[in-house]
C-alpha cells in the first residue's frame, strides 16, 4: 500500500472529499462488489463519505504492489475494467477537484 500513498494523485485529493476505490469481480456471472478502500489527501481513511467512487476489477489488486495508483487505474481504464460514479454533477466535481486536473489522464479523461 506504500506505492499508493506515494502517488502524487493522492496528495492532491481535496480535504474533506475522499475517493473510494472499490474492487469488483464477475465470480457469480454478474458484477459483484468487493472490498475497497477510502483515500484522502493524508492517506487511507477509516471513515468518511466519498465524493467519487472508482470501480476497478479485482484482478488489478496485486498490481498495486509494484505500480502507483495512477498507473494501475490508467491500465484498468485502457482495458475497460474501470468506471467512476459520483452523485455530484460535472460542474460541481470540477470545482471540488480543480486542483487535480493535472491528473485527468490518470482516469483516462
């Protein structure tokens, strides 16, 4: 998990607007959500309400051991194994996460 914490992407997450990384698989034939983690600009969080959810296939879990968060997310996105969700509209997200625009390629935007 140290590779995740060293990612510049994490340091730029706005205070009070954490991101939840949620893993999923298709073990039952349908998409099944598994555990994940909540991350803020100070690292892993044990509580909080995420503003953005990033869903990534569980086959990428082991890749976090050698690659940073952005590299794994980019690879999953390129392979069609990534999706995002937020209850906020694009304009509100842009305002909240404007400091992260330099990382937009990380999410394939």
